[in-house]
């Protein structure tokens, strides 16, 4: 089942989604959001058995929370 996701985000996030779509040959920003969720899920799963991936995930999480206002809408 598919439902629409209206993303309220800063312009730079929309620009990054367009870049993801271009670089990874996706079909637009909607698929770029799906791809970002897919990559995140895979990183979380990899972190369960790979210490380097776990550290990366921790670093990304910390950086996001530290700079949340820059990244969020």
C-alpha cells in the first residue's frame, strides 16, 4: 500500500534529495526518501555485528542531534 508523504523540510534537504536521486539513479525525491530509509535500516542492521558500523551510526546520530536545527524543518 502506498501513501503520500509531503515532506516539510528546508530547501537544502530538498536539494539533497534531488542530488541523491541523480547520483543513485532514483526516480525523484520520493524514491530518494525511500532510499535514505533503506540505507539507514541497513546501517542499523550492520551495526548489530560490525563495531565500525556501530561507531559510524553513533557518530551520525550524535552529529544529527547536535545540529538538529540545521537539518530539520
